[in-house]
C-alpha cells in the first residue's frame, strides 16, 4: 500500500515537473509566437518588432558568405557574425540557395514571416542553372528571347509587352520573385560591350520599351529591376570609372528612359550602376536615388545595388539604396556599428526596410507560391520566334533580292550560319535547351542548304574550337569563347558553289557581353577574312547572275559602308534568341515582311560617332590596386557629347550616317497622307495624326515616327527629337490606318539647368512625321505663345572636379 502511494506520489511529482517545464517552454516561446507576421500585421508593426541586426541583414543580401538562412535568433542574444572576405571586383550573381544559378537571394527572417526572395538575371530570359546536383530527372532550361536591341527595333510596345507576359511566366514558374532586367542604358557608343542588352540611343524608345516589358513581366505577379541606374554606358573599368556628365544631359538623355519606365510601369525595383557619377558612386547619391527617383518621379519600390557595386554601405543606406547585393556580413556589421555609434540614424534603416517589405509582401515567396518548375517552353519558343522576326531590320534590298523567289538551293557561308549567336554573354546570357541555326532554319522551311558547305563548316568550327585555350577563372568564364576566324574557301570550290546554288547567304556574327567593351579591329570593322569572304562570294555569284544576301547576326553596330555596295541585300537579324534560324528564315522567305527600324544609328565610320573622342575615357594605372581580375583601376570619362547622342548629333551637325536612326525597309511600300495637328497653337496638349496606306503588293506594317523641332533662342537644341512613335497593324495592299500621337507640354521642353526646370520656349515649333529620322514625309507647324515652365526640380547631380583637374592643381 505504502509502495503504491509512493509510486503515485512520484508520478504526480513527475507530472507537475513536466507541466512546469511545458509552461516555461511556452513562456519562452510566446514572444516569437506573438511576433507580428508579414502579411498579417502591418509593415510598420513588423519593422517595430525587428532587431537592429535583423534590419541590417535584410538590407544586405544573403550573398555568398551568409550560407543558408540561420535559425531565428534567440531574443536578447547578439548574433556573432562570421567574417568571410568581402566580394572583390566585378562579378555576376550566382547562388545555390533556393533556385540554383539565380543571381541572389535576400535574407529570411522566419520568426516575422519574412521569406527570402530570389532575384535572377537577365534581360533576354531567365538565367538559372539548367542542371541541378542530385537531380538527373529534370532540366531547368529557359527561353532565350531576342536581345533588347532587337526588341527595340520592332518599335512595337504591344509586342514587347507580349514578350514580357511570356517571359514573366517563366520567372514565376521557376520560383523567382524578381527578374534583374530590363537593361536600359543608352547606346552612347557602338563599342559598349552590353549594348545588346539595352534598347536604343534614344531615351523615348528606351523608356517605352522598358515600360512595356516591365508591364508584361509584372502582370505575372513577379517583379523586375530596371538597370543600371545610371550613366553606365561602358564596361571598361566599370567598377571604378567616374562618369562626368552635365545635369542637362543626365535629365534629357541618361535619366529620361528610367523616368518613363518608372512613371508608366512602376517596376518593383531599380538597380543602381557600378560607376561613379560626377564623383560619387551612383548607389551613394541621395539626389539620384531618393530625390529624383522617389520624390520627383514617384517610385514606390526598392533600390538595390549592382553586384558588389559602390563602396560605402553607410552612404548607400543614407542615399536610399535600400538593398546591397549580393551582400556580405561585413556590410551588415558596418551598418550595425554605424547605428550604435550614432553615425547612422536607425530611422534611415526603417525607411529602407519599409521599401523592401512593401515589395516582399507582393512576392510569390510570401504567398508560398507552388511554382511548377515546368513552364511551357515549346509555346514560349514560338513567342520568341515571332518577336524575333518583328525586330529584324532590312537594311538593303537591291533588285528585290529578298524575299526569296524561285529559290530552292542556298549556299550558306559564314560560321554563324551554322553556329548562330542567340544572345550576348555574361549575366545577359540565357541557359537555353537549344538554338536553331540558320542552316537548320532554312531546311525546316524546305530549302536545300549546299551539302558540301553543310559538312565543311561544322567540322571546321569544331576543329578551331578544340584549339582554343580553356576559359580562365573570373569574368573570362562568363565571356564565352573567342570568335572562330572565317574559313577560307578555295576559288574552285566557290565557283562550284555558285554553279550549284540559286543564291548565296553570308552570315557575319558578333558577340560581346559584360566585363569588356568591343574593339575596333575585327569587331566594329570586319576582319580581313570576312571582307575577303564577302568579296569572293559576291564575285563568284554575281558572275553567274545570282544574288548575295548578308545576314548580320550581331548585338551592336558594326561598320557597313565599306562593303555594302558589293552585296544585294543586308538583313540585320541582331541576336534573335533560341529560334534564331527559324526567325531569320521567316524573313528571308517572305513568310514575315520585315518591319523593324533602327533604334540606333549605323554611322559611315567610327570617327563620326560623337563620343568617339572620349570613349572609354582615361585611366590612372599609377593608382591601380589588386591583381589579376581583381585589379581595380581609377578611370574617368567625360561626356563631352552632352545631349548630342545618336541622331540628335548626326541630324544637327549634318553628319550623314550609313543607315540613320528610324531606318528600315519593307517588302512593300507605304504612303503617308493627311498629317495634321489638332490646333495651330499649343495650349497644354496637341494631337497629331497621319494616315498610312500600304501602297505596295504585299501585306506589311509601318512605324510612323513623330519628331519635333523646337525654337532654340535660349538653349541650344537638336534640330529634331523623337516625341512619339506608333506601328500600324498588318496592312493589306491598299489598306490604310490612321495613327495618332499626343504632344504634351513635356515634349516641348528642354532642361534648363539655370532654372532647374523643364522649360518650353515660346515661338514656332515644327512637328514632322517620318519613316525615319531623315525620311520626313510631312510637317505641320504650331506656336507656343508664352514660355512655359513645365516642371521645376531640385538642383541635382552637380559635376564635381575631375581627377585630371585635381592633378593639374
Ligand atoms: C551585372 C548585373 C547583374 C548582376 C547579377 C552584375 O555583374 O552587372 O546586370 O544583374 O551581376 O548577376
């Protein structure tokens, strides 16, 4: 009995102990359980519950050194941050967390319901690893869409939006929250290594294209990051270069596209650039990141650095560059220390955190979206093909060489006919499952490609590639293999090719990407072997009364004037994405009538380019630091060309280009009529309209371009500036469409730095409707009675002293 009682006694003691323990555990856990959760509590409540460490870590990406998100911190116990080396030099994002191969992730705070969000490149398609460790059952390829330069050449915002809708679905279905694109820097100079990622030399085309793709992508409930904000127009010394630009050129040229994209499409994020602007890194400039972007333009998302961009995390926080990517613990520690030592007010962090949480709140990650990892790549490839054909530009077509008529056998010359370039390298590259070569595309359309060439080229290319050195560590890994020189073809073989085939098609290919600008020899200019190929093929085929077509498979402008007279037709195919060969064939065969127009000028020669004198600027080797690919060289570039970029320069200073801005041929012809304005005097707004009629024999589309010439009594001005554009639907022969354009006050205004305002001068204006910047069809005049201050801004971006001037003092 006694034993029984004792056992009962001990049992109840044990029960009591368990109960007590449970209570203690529950009490200990209750603060976490009661912590406000993102999505349930307000953002302000979540911020109020965050520790300083949590704020700092959220504002610094979960980058390479952080590893997987740690368990929730124990309240009251300070985190001991590990100290991996700070990232050095240029880099392209690559993480193994969550979505392998994506560019980066943010820091998760599970106790507050804040998930990590995944960000991924890039502008022409999702860049993730196609193959995953320990997962051999599946691949993760993505669609390579045509590059930005091609999309812009379509001048078709509806088309670009449609590409965005398709693209954004792949972003979402691969578990990505924010796409790191579009790239939208201005084509200041043809040698810019990343020009293929960008749209145009003109800010209106740039802004409208960016807005369209942002709207399309974001319609899927995922975000974008318009980049690189701003004046990042070269790759040479991109991490150190100090870009010196006037405020007027910034406002009218380098900021304008971003302004349009922000106002029209509200991208979730903006990525600041690597370069300095007028002496300070862009990510550390409050005037750029907060005053202009947020206060003047009404940007509502968050701002992130480019990968490893800028130097001073405290300055970045103060400027309003909310997120530092890819992030390392030293940056988080520096932020925490700065708050503790009162150099940085915690309210700055609160504001930055709020910007981030507002966006995270909208992300698929917060909704725990169950992505499929299986977008419909077949369907998407067809969108890519369709868009590619719409942005190709027919530069020359003598004697109606194109479209193919009565052609059965094609002699296909040039390496890239067999090894086509779908897109550029670096973070703009896409891991696609395949690329359709032009040889394949022609055959898919039932054409016969010369058999001897079909065998010889791939064998030659493989042999040449085998001789190339293995890619080295660092940026070189991302830059792709060097080009294979053109194969020399014996004269006797050429004679046979000309006898056996109906037409010659020669491809000229160029590739480039982040980390380096292009060169003049063998890149901007054709190599000797390429010139010889064009000359020899043309002579052999012309001797037999057969035509020669050149297909340019390039990402940026090349020299054309010295060789174009020797060939019958030139199709600028750009880098058209994974369906390249099919899309080019669509245009060559006439299945698609080309309707692309140049969004960037092809000059007669490089020396005609206004920035040629100061590109890529000066370097200061005596001040260089680091070794190998970590070597950092102070450098500076002065934009002496000011607002006179692209056609603004060529038209004003009467420099005749080879193919002007806005130029592009069609297989049909168009007639412009009835160009008129809604009123002869400007009172806040005007409408311009024009009727375009297909006056030829096949269906086609035309791009109407509205240019304005403004009085230049107070400020100097380009003779014409593009203020609107629109593309017709597919017009059947004889069919017409009326296009209309709105001219608002801002379209009349230039930036007057003395007044810090957009000012429209009083006087006579001319509106012109053109098929290109030179081919003006009709004009109409209107008046502005009194000078108008359209918008008053705060002073910003004051140029600082250049390194060169400092040295001479
Ligand atoms: C590039 C960015 C890119 C980032 C992440 C950087 O090197 O400049 O455009 O988004 O890497 O990969």
